[in-house]
């Protein structure tokens, strides 16, 4: 049986992004399967939190992935990251938050950190992941939480230019007072191209590439 990775997405566009990155970053022997479930993000946003229904639906995806031969499940949406502690014990394979590797990179860059998001349901989980990881390391950190108001609505309306501008403006503002800025959602990575040249991009962290590099290391060490 080939090495198999299941990516759990909540938006079709993110699946396209990860498909391209996976072909670039992961060895050819790793077979990548994509599961796209928009019900997850729409329900989370409507409720403003992860509900018992979301936990059950995510658990169904994760259990199905294991039964289909996956060696790991990688979430690609931080809005469903709070499901990991609930669903991971149900299977015998790793269930990975999208922000895990990004958080570790941020802590290596400094203690004044900012988390930017376009959806409020993603902002809390990523900021909390930073704070929890810092606490485990015994590291004091300051975490600023910032919502890119209007950007998610622009994205869902198909106005990618407005989305990128709103995200880039907020990130540039945060970068002036932070050691690193974490973009809470994979869909925000596209806005990096809209950042002014004065913003050092090595301190602007996005999750997709870092997450897949972590998966590559995980599969190589198994």
C-alpha cells in the first residue's frame, strides 16, 4: 500500500493551493487525497464556534481516512483545529493542525507575535495555539490578535483583489510592531504578493508550505 496522506479542506480554493504545493514539496511516493467539506466552515461561521455537529462530522472524515489507508490526516483550516483533541484519540494515525509548524517557527523568531485572520473562528484557535506552545516551552510571549475586517466577505464574493489588499494592509501594520506575523488561514497566503517591498516577508508566516514540510519530515521518520 502506498504512503497516503488525506488533506481535509473546508474551501475548494484551498484544495487547489495544497495540490500544487504537495506536488512540489512531498515525495512522489506519497499519495495525496483531498476531502473538501464546505459544510464545516459554513456551519462554524454561522455558529461562531465549533459545535458538537462539527466534531462529529470531522470525526467521520478522520475515521474514514484511516480506514482508507491514510498514514496521517492534515487539516488545512484553522477554524476546525479545536476538533483535533477530540478526534485524534479515535484513530491510530496522526491528526495534524494546520498551524502547528507555523507556530513553532514563530516562537523561534521572537516573543512579540501577531496573529491575523479574515474569519473570527480562525483567529482564536491560532492565537491560543501560540500561547499554549509558548507555555509548554516556558516562554513569555505577547500575542496580538487582529481581524482583517471585510477580507473574508471579499474572498467569498470572488473579489480577490480586495481580499488581498485588506490582508496586506493589516499585515504591514502588524509587521511594524511584531517579531513575526502569523496568517491564521491558508487562504490568506495569496495576499503576500500584495505586501509592499518594505515588509520583510521572512517574518510573515503562512501555514501551507510549513505544514507540508512537516508532513514530509513525519513520513520520512516513520
